[in-house]
C-alpha cells in the first residue's frame, strides 16, 4: 500500500489522531514503527470492546510495524482512574499475575506473536525500580492543575468525591512506559486520551520524538447505551464458546449494527462501508440477514472458519424449534433460598448463573427475554413455589438455559 492507503486503513474506525501529519510522515519514512498498547490485567476476560484497539494494533502489524504490548502488572496495582467515579479497589499481586497470563492467552487470538512483529513487556520491570529521587523528578514534570484538567478528576473534585494521590500518579506512570519503550505510536480507547498525551509530554521532556496518539471508540454493550463491560453483563468475550457469541450478537439492537460491523468484524473500510450502506435502506428481513452475517463473521474470527455456520445452526435449532440448547446444566435450588415458600424468577436466573444479579434478571424479564418451558415470563417480580419450579426449563433468550430442580431440605 502507498502512504494514503495505509493512512486510510489505520485511521478508519478511530476518533482522535494527534497528530495526523506526524503519522503520515512516519508511514512515509518506510521505517518499522513501534506501536504501543498498554493493558492492565484487572479482570480475567477480554471482550469485544477491548478487542477493538487490539484489532487496530493488528492492522499496524499487518503493515509491517511492531506491536509493543505493555502488560501493566505494576500500574494495575495503582488502578487506572479513567472514567471512574471512585477510587478503584487494589488487586493483589497474585490476582494481577493470574489475569495477566489469561490476557496473553486471549490476545494471541488477535495479534501476530512472531518475534519480528511483537515485543511484550511487564512495566514492573522499570517502575518497580524507581527510587524516591526518580519519583520526585517524574512528578516535577507535570502540575496538579494539568492533572485536574482531566474530565474524571475534574468531575470528582467538583462533586467533593475523594481522589487518592496515588491516582494522580497513574497518568505519569503510563506515560513513563512510552519513554521506556521509545514508542512511535500509542493506541488506546477514547477514555485513554489524557494518559496517552502524558506519554507525549514526558517523551518531549526526555528529548525523545513524541509519539502519535490514536484513539478508538468505546464499543457499546449488547443492550446499547453503556459501554461494553463484564461488570454490567453486556459483553461478548472473545474466548466465549461460539454458540454464546452468536446468540449474544443476535440479541443486539438493530441500531448498533453499523458500529459492530465497523469495530468487531476485522473488516477493512471498503467492506464496512458496503455493508453498512445496505443497512441504511434495509427492510426488517434484510436487517435480520445482515445481523446473522455479523454474528457468523465474529464467531469465525475467534473460532475459525465454519464455526459461525455451526453456531447459527444451533441458534436456529433452539430459537426456531423451541428446543433446549445442547448440554443444558441442572441447577438445584436450596430450600433456604425460598421466602415464604416462594422465589423470584429473577433470582432463579442468578442462581443458574444466567445473569450476574437478581436486578439484571428483572431487567432481562422486562426485556421479554426470559422463558419457562418455552412460555415467556412477563412480570419482572414473578415468583414460583418450590413445587412449581421443580423440573422446569429456565431459558434466557433461547440461548442460555438451565434445568431447575428443587433440593431437599
């Protein structure tokens, strides 16, 4: 590709590029660029929302550049304050290490791990060695006023909510990562813009060439509105089974489809524009066909060619024929869970691990996605006696299910 073609591919599906002329110059140089992405291993799963920026990093690799992946095992102890309304709880070193290993296993589904295409670093390698003099030198390069320009800090300060001094150090530590690896480009979600710009600032202070900052949008969760998040239960994990991925993607609102085609399929801009152009004029039937295309494409991306078709066949078997999914687990309900001899269907969803909370169970019932023996549950506060639940098939969206049985007590 010539520089214009490369630039178009790399700029597609992004928000901010600081600065565009610098990125063009570096692409035109013909040199292999060092493209940094930092990941703090604060959870066990990578979902499609985080995969957006990983896919962008893979595009740089495919154009001949080197991914510089920073596993933030040290910064994870501090806690990224981006978008937070309260101080993040600290994780133990054991939790962080366990999550880091899981992250790397999952990242291999997206990135090229050829030694000429990637470097992987843990930032504890340099941050753990900092002594007090070096920390003071680092803090002297930025003012408190600069840090409070950050939106989440400014909001919390105005609302009288506490900001730990440790949190103020986070952008500096992430920025120091850029200095240590001499990054040419840093990628991140839009919520990382402040942190990434701090990298530019510190590189200039160290007389390095400042990195280009390229941000990607935050993918909305499967129910729309809020960003994809495991804690909200609105996510699709990249390591989830094919049937789970397919079913979740078939449940997204139609108005999310353009965003999902652009950010989750791994397609180039021309293919995305062609399909989203069809969406603009599509009737309901055509939209359903395109949603199936989206779901098959994503499943194939993470599970190999043909996995999407198999997941689609299982989806049709369950959804159209009203059959129970394969390998449905049995859930025994402890009599102590009953109150006055009854239990909420929403609580049964939680006990069956179909939703993360009773509150989310009520929300799913309101969204007309919960069935008992194939009959829709319409009342979010519906209850059953122990006898009424025994032997029933509880389903969420015809793709998650559990056989219920009453325990003895």
